[in-house]
C-alpha cells in the first residue's frame, strides 16, 4: 500500500444511505491525503493536530458560553482542547470554528502577537476549511465522520510568495499580476476573485481547497454557464442552499 493510499484508507462511502459520485469521493481522498502531508509552514503532525482541534472546538464549553455572550471578550476561561497545540493556535482554531461571524482585526492581531506568523494563520485556515467541508458532508449524509489520516513525515517547505502584498485582507494576498514562476498556474481555471485569493499566501492551500470545492460545488467555468445543468441540483437550487448556509453562518461574502 502506498503512503497516499494509507492516508485515505478509512475514507469510504460504501455504506452511505445515498450514492456518492466517484469524482467527489476522489476529491475528498486527495484532500485527506494532503492533510497528512507536510505543508508550507506546518509539518504533517501539526496539520493533523489542527484538524483534531477543529473537531474538538465543537464541544468546547467556553466556546458555547462565548457564542451567546454580547462579546466573546466578555467571557474568560480555558478551552476544552483536544491537543497540546500552543494556546494561541488553539484560540484561533476554536474562534474560527465556533464564532466566525464575529472575528475582527483585533482577533487576528492577537493571534500574531501570540506567536503565529501570517502564513501559519493562513495555512491553519486552509486545513480547517478542508476538515469542516468533509465533516459537514458526512453529517449531511448521516454517516460517521472519517478518521483522520496518520501524519506523514517531512519538513515544511517554508516558501513565501514573493508577490504577496498587504491590502486586500488582514493577511497578505497574491494578485494574478504578481504571480512568479514559483506560483505559475495558481489561478488556472479560477477567476482569481477575492475568495480565490484569500489563501494565496500559502498557494498550496488555494490549489488543494478549490480542487475539492470544484467537486462539492461547481468548477469555476461551469459556475456561470446557466444554459447547462451539471449536477442533479440546478444552478438556482445550488445557490439557494449556498445562500441559506451563508446566512446561518453569518457569512457576508
């Protein structure tokens, strides 16, 4: 068995009450294998720990109390944690997972002051987004969540895009005109809209997340092709669901 196969051997929909498209399952398998591998700034073991902490945040007592408070800063306490990650990183994971609608620049600056680099913050968001997407898919199907893969050895690559600039968001991002040879093809098949640029300080997270997004949602080229329906749901039905989920999650994108 290859390392990649070992990383996804528990990702299986044979017992799902609904059939799952082969391309969708394959995209999740690629995402799961990528979770376990060393990233740009975190080794595989930390990436898997971030995934574990993302799940632990859902049952955190402190996060529940903060969520109903007028301000999350009004409630002090200690997180019910699932890992031994640093406190600053645990705080970032729990806040993003449980109360994303009230994140502020202050939150980001406190994370930086706590020792996280801007690129580590972005990679953390990318890992979390991957785990949440796959976990939510399983929850919707009513099947158990997949076991997380075992981390793969190796050191992070620590490559920062030379063209990353401050301005679009709290974190530096890379515009299409600022891509270098090291990031060539980053926005191939993508419109390079803000949502695509959000993780661009860590290009591998853009590539990985939108590989999975294309299977769960629609590839960018099909998104505005309203004359063709590519899924069992119509464009209108897909966008209705997307809008409803965004409203529930207080996402104003």
